[in-house]
C-alpha cells in the first residue's frame, strides 16, 4: 500500500520511525568514528589509563555532534538525493560539532587528557563514514531503480552538454520509466569533445550527428539547449531531420517556470522559417485506439507526423500494440471528457483529430445521458479548448447516418433526417462546430459512410463484417431490409480521408463538411448479401423484413471530396469482404461473436455504461476529498 493511502496516524508513525532510524544510524556512525580514532592513534591497543577518557570523550562527541547534525537538518536528508550541497552540509555540521565537542572535552577532561591527533582523526573518520554511507545508499538505490527500468529502451543522444543537458541526463537516470537509453552527448563546443559527464561521453559535434547515429544505432535525440538562438535551433532540427532521428526540444527550467513555450518562428535574412515550429508540434489524435484511429495511426507515423494519442483504452491497447513504441508517438491514457486532460494534451499541437465517441445506434441507445456527455458535451469542450489554444485545424468524425431515411440522392447541403440518438448527437456536434468557426478556428467535418473491413480494433457489429462472418462461420446470411441503401467505405479509406484532410491547404478545405466515400460504393443491403453469397457459396442467403427496426436509407453524393481533396477510395466492397473471409479462415479472428468486437455488447456486458457515466463523479469526489494535502490537488488533477 502506498503511503498516500494510509491513515494519517499511520503516516505520522512512519515518519517518526524513519526519523528515529536516521538518528540511530548517525549515532552509530559517530560512535564508531570516535572509537576508531582512539584505536588508530594507539595502533589498535588503547592503554588502560585512556579507557575512562575514551568513554567520556565518545559520549561527549556523540551527544554534541548529534545535536549539531539535527540543527543542520542533516538527519532529514535522503541518501538517494545526496549531492554536493548535502555533502557540504554534512561536513559543516560535522566540523561545528567536532569543534564544540572538542571544547567540551577540554573543559571536562583537561588539556592533556586526549591526544591532539585524535581530534583530527575523529573529524576525518566521522565525515568519511557519513559521506560514504550516503554515497553507498545513493549508488544502491540508483542501481535498483535502473534494474526496475530495464526493458525496451530507446537509444538516445542528448544534444547539449551544458547545465540543461546534464540536468536532463540526471533526470533520465533517476527516472528509468522514461525508457531512454542515453548513449552519449552531442555538443558543438570543441573544448568538450572527448569529455565524460556523469558517465556519458561527448561523442562529437552536431555536424557529425548522422554518422554518430548510424555508428551507435541511435533513433532519437533530445535537444537541451534552451539558450540557443532561433537560427541555432533551426540548424539542429535540420541536422536531426537529415539524420532521420526523432527529436524533442526540451525547454529549460526557466522556460517552464515563466511559461515560455518553444513555439517560435525562426527568422533568417529571407523571412520566416517554420521548420522547427511545425516539426516539433504534434498532432493530437483523440480516440486513436478505436476502429478508425488504429487504422489512421500508422499512416500518420509513416508520413513523419508526431502523434499525441489520447484514449482511455477501454478496449485495451492491443489495437495499437504494433506502434506504441514508435519514437514519434506519445500516448496519453486518460478520459477525453475531462477538461484538465484535454488542456494538457492540447499543449503545442498543430492540429486536432477528434474520433472519440460512443459509436453506433445500439451502443448510444444504452444510456442517453452518457451518449450526450461523451459525444456532444465533450466535443464542445474539446473544440473550445482547441480554439482557445489557437489550434486552427480541427477534424471531426461525423457520419452519413445524419441523413437518416431519404429516397433522394444526398449531398452535404441536403436536409438531415436523423432516426437515432447517435445521428442526432453527430448533427448537434456539427452545429456546435459550425457556430464556432472563425478565421482562427477551421473545423473540418467528415461524414463517413457505413464502414467495413479490418483495422487494429476490428468491429463485427457493422453490417458487412457481420454478414461476412456469419456466412463463413454459421453458413447463413440473414439480411433485414434488403432494399435499404448505404454508402459503404472501408476503414482504411476512412483513415485515408482524414490523412488527406490533415495535409490539405485551407484553400482546398474551403468547404467545412465532406461526405467521405465514392458514388460507386452506394449499395443496397440486398446487394451486399448477394455479393457475400457469391464469395461464400456454401452460405444460405435469406431476406427478412426489418419491421421498421432500422429505418435508415440513404444514397450519398461524394463529388465534393473528390473535387476538393482529389480523394478516391482504394478498397472496393468485395475487397473488404475478402479481407474478412481470409482473417476468419486463417484464424486471425477466432470468435467474431466476442463482445470485444461489438461496441454495444462490450459496453453492456463487459464494463457497463454506468462505469463510464460515473467516472467523472469519482474523479470529482477524489478532488474534493484531497483537502489536507498541499500537493494533493495537483496529484489528483494530473492523474491519468
């Protein structure tokens, strides 16, 4: 149990016991130092006439020097934090104690009672023993912490051998959970070449960065030169880019205290360069471990984007397991409904991609309040934070479900006829975003068609995937409402649309709303059944009237996204069906009926919607309870 969870009386008792243990340790060391000073003076054979003198002197030394150590707060210092400053305090307290104790011994025992050399030996031994124990404690604890941090670690350079670089090196040593294996330092000062700082050598200058990275198999560089000029930062960024290294600008403590960010525009003689600014700032991907997000993430990483992924991972981290150790991916495991989480995650980003939501009509119908909180209220809050932080591009995942039931050929300006809470929540989000649109906040709304196919987090509560799985496993294809139209879109093509919208210029994104898909992929559910039957001939195809259970019916026009973004989906419906067939037959998908593959079943059977609904209340209660700990408020608020 952590100390913070113990009752207050137990915490006080632990503090008292730790303090008493520190007193006892120092007392033993002082007694040993005084005793061995006599032993050394007399070569291990103290004459009998000195035994009484030795006993009195040891008692005086121990008592007076303990008082000096307590007055100097030396007994409260932890061995793991021993530094030059603490060592100086130990020496000063020891010296003061030795002087006062020496005067007391002279007053009590006389001038000739104790040989003068013993005073010097006692001072040297007491300093040596106390500093030695402190240093040994720090070495042991550091070694134990480093062993706990062993595992997958990123081989890293620190660029800058100044005070900021050495402070960063010390922090990485003390916090092995950061998983950086610092190979060495890079510094442009020729006088530091070959020097060793805290066990790490200065390997060379920045111009040698690419060669040194290949030699030492380094994949990341941490740039710790807060005093660098804008042009110097631009040069370092260029060198890191040319060396194919992932990099981070590490601000100095002064920058953090004064809230001076690193979002600088680098000025040269020809105008402004945005190289460092754009390269350093990541893209915030909210809901990046979901069905579409897990398909989008590898595209962004492959294209060189730095991605900050915010997700609560209620379905686990398996959807992004193949990429979670990528150096240009930062994972924030937290609830995007919390404003404090979103504000922190928003710092320094250049764009926001919001995919987080409760998705699907049945899942949304489980708990209307939870759906409104998650889909609508959270989206409004995230958009407000985005706009307040000055982030211009905001990409929002909507759905063609907003068209509901219509016999018309629908484009982005058509009337909306939602028939479900899910669709109404998406329309409400769109209206919120459109109302916030300005010159400095440009939302992009992507209305996705009916998605199918495999991604990192595959779903089998979608019509194409479900009917294909039933055909392969159950040898039955049951279609309800065979005359209903849907615009089908592979999940990989949904990710492609987001990727292209992210890269598109403001001119290309003149329109805010885009239907995502292609006209050729408009099919009836009956068409889907026949196509699956053709590819799984052993399955029996059956049609049933849906009894108005699902009244959605819409054919969609996709000319706008094709014209503005030159967007063209790569996957045909039969390609996605074949992909699902192969995954099931190969054993990649072992049981399509698992709740893990269904939003509504997972929410209702595995975690319960109430656990999500009350998560905010539990967090709020935790904050309210922490009123007697001066650090407690911060600890609760930043907890992920």
